[in-house]
């Protein structure tokens, strides 16, 4: 697949975070930084998705990972599938995992008004996004 498409997707993802921030700002919810159970639950889920995205960010480019039977069945890949197409699917899935933390930050701010949890999740989402910069596929050593 074309590397320019990969980088375009990677550079375009932060625009959604700008949209979430604008929508949260335009909502003008009263800030209430008390930790409710829903805030903690969303924080934990967001941290787990970002951590998973960070941990797998370099692993997806290794041939033994994306040719694993479990991974191929998870992404719906066939035996004759193009390697770069399989890695692109995994790449977009990891970008999506990083994006869920920012979306969770927006939703929990709308629900609870907790700005601290929102900022933590935005920071983790941007960190996971940075770790997912596209790289070249590697052969097994």
C-alpha cells in the first residue's frame, strides 16, 4: 500500500481531537472535577486501550506477528492476502484504539464535567498516536 496514505491517515487523526475539544468548549458544561464512578471507569478503559495501542505499535510490522493464525482470523485476512494490506488493517485498528481514549474523554466530560480525566485521556491518546507513526515492515531475524 502507499506509504503516503498511511502518513496522511496518521496526520489526519489529531483533527478529530480538535473537533472533540471544540464541541466540549461549545457545550459550556460546568466543570466538576469530583471523581464519580463513571469517570473512573472511562479513565480505566481509555488507559487500557491506549496502553494496548502503544504496546502493539511496533509489533504489527513484524512478519511473525501479522502472519499469526489468530491475528489473521481476527482481521479477516486470507492466506493469499497482501502483507501490507494486513498491516494497514492492524495500523488503523491501533489508531482507532488510541482514538477511543479521546472520544471517551469527550463523552465523560459531557456526562460529568470532569476536566482532569478528560485532559489525562487526551494526553494518553496523543501519546499513543505518536507511538503509532507508520514504519516499514520487517522480516523475521
